[in-house]
C-alpha cells in the first residue's frame, strides 16, 4: 500500500506542477490538501508498521 500512496502523491504533485496555471485557486488548494493528507496517511502507515501507537 505504501507504493500506492507514493504513486498517488507523486501523481498529484506532478499534476499540480504541470497545470497549476490552468487551475482555479480552489482546485489548487484541493490538490495541495489532498497531497498533504496522503503524506500524513503514509506517515501513519509507517508508524503502524513499526509498531507505534497511533494517536487519534
């Protein structure tokens, strides 16, 4: 699943970098938040793999 998250993060970062000037500000913000949340999910997944307790 880490590879899938990494792929999604990379996809959205590249999409934003390529097409930012064509996007509405709200769309840019949505993609930026999506990337931020995917990175957070990836970090939590790493912590679970290491056996750390996840805080909610």
